[in-house]
C-alpha cells in the first residue's frame, strides 16, 4: 500500500477483529475508552521531557519506535470508532478545519510591515 487508504485500513481492522471474535467488544463506549488509554500512553512518553527534548524524541532510536507504535494504536482505535459509528473521518476533519477557519480568521496586520530606512 503506497498511499494511505483510510477505508482499506478500516476494513483491515474490521477483519482483524472479526477473525478473533472481538466485534462484540467494539462498542462506541469501549472504543472511546481504549482510544483515551492509548492517547494517555502516548502522553506518558512525553510526560517528563522538556519542550526541547520532546521536539527531538524521534531522533532517539529507543523512543522513536514507541512513539510510532502509540500513534498507530491511537489511529487504529480512532478508525475503529469511526467505522462503528459510520463517521467518515476525513470528511469530519475537513468540516472541522473549515469551521475553525471561520471561527479563527487570520488576524489582520495592525502595523505596516517594517521598512528599511534606505527604501
């Protein structure tokens, strides 16, 4: 798979759960809880890091795979949650960005741009 295909990933997750008879546990409540737990596990990696250390976390060969795994867990549970509830995750994100662009417009500059005295 060369491109990220959200629907294909969701179907793989559905098939994975079905093969193990886990669908019975994949209720919205349980998936939301699992998503929260995985997000907390991601946060735990960064808990005591300084802002500078956190910005370089992917440079650490010991930590980078942990971060990637937790990000994957968060995304997996989010995709499963959206699948169960029939949410088109990309459409929901696009709509949210559009709403935020309306709610938080780019501020107008208050001062004219700085000009060098030689101009």
